[in-house]
C-alpha cells in the first residue's frame, strides 16, 4: 500500500521564512541564497518550489490580496467611529503583516509588472472601501460630509494607510519596524487616517475617536 502524500510543507515553510526575512531586512536585501540558508535547504530545493524570486514575491502578494478582500468588504458595515477605528486598524494590521510590500513599494513596482498592475487595483479597492465607510458614518449621523468633500478625504485616507510605514521608518529608522513597536506605530497610523474626519464628526464621535487613540498617542 502506497502511503498518502504528505502536505507540501516545504513550500509553505519557504513562504513563511521568506516573508519573515523580507519584513525584517527588506526585499532588496534578501537573496534566494539567504532564504535557502535560513531554511537549511539547498538552493535547488528552493528553486524546485519557486524557480525565481519574483514567484516568491507574487505568491506572497497573492496572499496579501486574499487577506485584504474580506477586510475591505467590512467597510460596508461601518456605522460609527468605533467601527471605523476597527476597520482602519485591521487594514494597518495587514499592512504590518506584509510590511515589506509597503516598505519597498516603489522599488517593487518598478521591477515587477504583476505588482504594478495589481497594486493599482488594490488602491482602487481601498478607495471604494473608504467611500463606503464614509457613507456608513454619514447615514448613521456620525459624520457630515458632502459628496464633493468625500472624494479627496477618501483618497487622503488611502495615502495615509499606504505610506504610513514609510513615515514611521523615516522618523526612526533603527526601531520603527521592530515588532515591539508595531502596536503604537499602527495605532498612530489609524488615528491620523481617521483624524482627517475630525472636523466633520459630531461632538460625541470626535470625543470617542480621541478616547480610542489616547493609548497610542501617549508618547
């Protein structure tokens, strides 16, 4: 009797280790030789599963896209500032999990045609989700924002979410991307994305936003 095939655990381990290395050192600084050495496998074994570095990048990006889709759909359920805080925070948590994409975004886009086209779709979908979130807040009375005002606000929120890690890195290159600093960095990002709404929120919602963000802004 032929034993059942084991799951392709090696392929999964390669992705896990590659993501950790990319996140820690930045994609341009991580070679396939380093990945295979970290895994304790031969370069040939790595190439068997992923014949090129771009295949590793594209597979990880595909996982990011798959994880992003349900988060963006959650924007339709936003009714108040607490919902909005959770939604934006989930976006930032996913950014942190795949932070190499955002840390090295311009470099990656210049070298990878698939990422170039797909990331444009990511930005479009994020923009739609921001519009949905703003619409939900307005319908439930937490936000007063005209249609003309909503478009640039939604775009500005997408910019903050997409480039906040770069800002944190410039502020403190030695420590910004360390795991122990993740919660505060992402909390600050969430606050500054939602701070774009402060002048349009009702008094109670504005006060609640400050309460939600207080722990992250204490320093």
